C-alpha cells in the first residue's frame, strides 16, 4: 500500500513537471477556475467551521428532553414551533437527521421532528449570516431564504401529520448524543471532527463544480437555462440536489452563479439543505428507504414551488 502510494505520488509529480502539464496549469482558463474555486472555499470555510462547532456542542451537551419539553403537546402546534426552533438551534444537515431520530425515540411527534430536521440546517443564524455575506446589500435574499425555508418545513410537518404512515417509518436504533461511559468533550470532538471533515469535502467539491460551471460550460448553454425562468429554477434545483453543498457554505456557491436569476439562486439555497444526495442516503439509513424516497420527493417539489413563489414576491 505504501509503495503504491509513493509510486502514485512520483507519477503525479512527473506529470506536473512535464512541460505540457506546466503549460496547462498556466492556461488562463485553469487559472480562472482555480481562482473561483479557492475564493468560494475560503469565503465559506469560517462559516462551516463555526456551524460544525455549534452543531457538535448541541449534540454533546444539550439533552434531547430539552426539545421535547419546549414543544406544545398538540402536534399541530408543535410543528411550527419545531420549525421556528431551527432559527435558534443551529445544526448542519449531517447532524439534523440523527437528532430528529433521537427526538422521535424520546416521544416527540414525528411531524415536529421532521419540521425541525428541515429547518435547522436551512434557517439557523450561521446560515443566515453567511447568506448576508455572500449577497452583500441584498437583505431581501436573506429574508426570502428564511421565509421560504420556514414555510416548507412547517408544511412538510403538517403533511406528515395528515397523511404520514407509521409503517413508512423505521425508527432508528442507534443513539446520537451523550452516551453513558463517554465524556461529553470527547463526544464533542468526535462529532465536530466527523461533521467538519464530511461537510468540508462536499464544500470543496461544490466549489470546484461551481468554478467548472463558470469556466468550462459554454455561455450559450448557461444562457439557454438562465434565460428561461422555469428552466433556470429546475436546473439549479437539480444542481443543489447533486452537489450536496453544506448549508453553511451553499450561499457562496449560489452567489457565484451570476448568470442565473435571484429566484433560481434562492431555489438552490432552499432545496439544497432539505434535499440532496447525502441527505437522502442519511434518511434512508436512519428511517428506511421507503420513507426517504417519499419524504425527499415531496420535499423537493414543495421546496421548488414555495421558493419560486417567495422569490417572485420578494426578489
């Protein structure tokens, strides 16, 4: 394994040192791609770091019973309260799924837990501040993101309350949070390390993809999507699902997609924290494949519709 790694490193070094490779690395197109990718990453890393620190602290030090006691007993009222709690209790996508499972196991109605699952990564203070930084001088973008995300999360909770079936839901068997015999600081360290490295990888991939779209995709192709209000919305919604950028950083990726309308970029920021490939996988592993497919599909359609309406109204 070590020998193979050394040989691979030597081969890569030889390619970089080759004249053709050096010329390619100095190409204006590559330099532009590198500049965009690094700029998006550097802008987003502080918010990602802060978000995963807060998420790890909540996971390690805040008992799940705190959430249960704070919610009204009536499920219909608990849903909007849980949705609004996402504004006060930051958490990234990776943490929101196990936290929701823990809440359900401890007696919180699934509808409220799912509302919190969707809102926490989308409307927490770190995400809203990062959005304001990514879109300077555009407070309406922050307001639109907050409003659209809260509406989608509450509607999904009420939809589950009305039409959800317990047989679709496989309750998780693995706890996340404080475990007997484990120090809380050790749990905080592990949670932070996992979330930061996991989300950081997706951030780098998202920044690289955004740079690729800006540099390699012909302007005529982007104009085809960007010139159509509906195609641009659907295109960026699909892009958000595939890229799976962490919610603390997705505003910077959206801001870099300057060829698209504000509404399309709002859809990107609303859909991404609620439905992406890694979230679908996490939900399938925690609650079951049947639940993940149904819940993610309905959430995606509702998020696109609500964000489009809010964008048309405010932007």
